[in-house]
C-alpha cells in the first residue's frame, strides 16, 4: 500500500513540478494556458487516490467504510424530540416570500405602524 501511495503521489505531482520548473527556467509565455492547467488539475485530484488505494487493497479499511455506511444509512434516521432540555438537532424549514417588498425609508415604517 505504501508503494502504491508513493507512486500515486509522484505520478500526480510530477507533471505539475515539471511545468512549474519549466516556467521558472524558461519563458512562461510559451506555455499555453491549457497545458499549464492540466497538471494543476491532475495534482489537485491526488487526494482522491489515497482512499481508493486503501479501499481496494486494505480489508480492514474496507470493513470500516462498510460499517460507517451502514450506520449512516441505517433504519433509524435522526429523530426530533419535543423536549426542550435535550441536546438534539432540530430541523427547521423556512418559507421565503420573494414578492414581498420591505419598506425602504424610516418614514414608511412609521406610517405603516400607525
């Protein structure tokens, strides 16, 4: 697993390093934006490969991921309690009326209250 992660890290970041080194040592205006963008995107995607390597090659990691998904997708979703003293998470929905316009001036506000 360590060898695969090392190869993945070097494989993802080597193009970025080469393009960066080329732009430092030579004229960077010769590099088209598309060519400089691809190594950046490839390097940023390197964070995806580690979990995939662990998932496919480590049985214990695969078991833990399956347990985690089982807990998250279990038969008992989050329940809302009516008690005020418990430390539960409450779901709140808001209905926003976009056609309603707020009064613009202080004078309009005071007139609407009278």
